[in-house]
C-alpha cells in the first residue's frame, strides 16, 4: 500500500513548513508529513526549506546568520495575503511534540547539502529519541554522507537518499551509503526500478507528485509512499485507483 506524505505539510494549500500546514495534513488523512530542517546561528533546529528566509517569510537573510529569537519574529505565512495570520517558523521540537500522540510518520529532510551545519545530525537524532519517534521517522538528504553518518550513529532510524538524476549502479551505492530507502525525483522512476528496489528490501518514495496522472502511475507501480503538496487530492486518487 502506498502511503501519502504531505510535502512541507500540505504546501499546495497552506504555508509550507508551518504548524498550520502540518495540522491540515493530518486533518485530510495523510499518513505522514515531510519537512526540512536547518540550524540557526545559535544552534536551534528550525523547520524551513531554503537556506534564506526571503522566499517564504517577511524577512531576509540567511537562516544560519539569525538567532532563533529573531527568526521566530518572522511570519512564514506572509506570502498568503493574511489568510493564515502570523505563522512562526517552527522549531523541530514543536512539530515532534505535536506529532507524537498522532499516528503520523515523519520524514525529516536534513538540508545540509549546501551548508554543512555542524551537529545537525546529532541534534536531530537526539530530539527524535527524546520523543520516542524512532520507528515513525525517516531521515533523508541530498547529502548522502550525512545519511550514512546518521545510520551509523542511530541504526534504529531509517534513512533514505534523495536524488534528482538516476543513480549509477544504485544497488551497490545504496549499500555503501547504508540507506534503507531511495527518494528519487518521480520522473526517473519506472515499474522495473520499483520492483528491483523492493526485492532488495529498499523502500521507494518519489517526490514531488501533484498531478493526478502521475499519482495514478506511482500508485500502479506500488511505490512505498509519495510526497505531495496536495494530500487531500492524493487520498482521493488513491481511493479511485
Ligand atoms: O523529500 C522530498 C523533497 O522534499 C525533496 O526536495 O526541494 O522539496 O526539499 P525539496
Ligand atoms: Ca524537502
């Protein structure tokens, strides 16, 4: 059965990577949420996709140059014309505290492929353990060495490799990187690839799928999960497929 992960929350209809988007994902029946994490200047784990706050908030500048206190003043719903009021950038802890009593899975994408945030892996692992969410968490990153590190220090938490272009010799590579799953750009995925991966015990969760036709194709391939900005739409199409 293919699970539905709400990408950055229900980012197609709500301000991405905010509590209001994560709550919406749960409300419409998503199986899990996906979010992105980075570190502030003072080492707090915050939930934001870009390395700067410019695109998604009313502020400007680099996340790693701002203190947590200053970053919290920004409105991550500013680009939605007042529809969602003031939505602060969440701390990862706020999301985990909310998620813990739910049944949701969580994919934490470590955004450390452009900026090598020191201790991001260790801090994130510690927080997941503090909330007892090891079995409902999947770590992913475009930084595959970071995933190998996580799998080594926290073997109880699943890891997955994110990528845009098809991997050369994926089966050898994934073993070297100690990953449990592959998170490919969905256009690179074929039915044969999914079958080959799953035969080896590897989960395949393509991103980011918003169009019904592509959703139907992925459901037919039997991928383990899809990432979508539109979890409600995905639920509807899954029921029809
Ligand atoms: O985890 C899937 C997807 O989120 C990766 O790409 O750029 O949306 O973080 P991006
Ligand atoms: Ca992401």
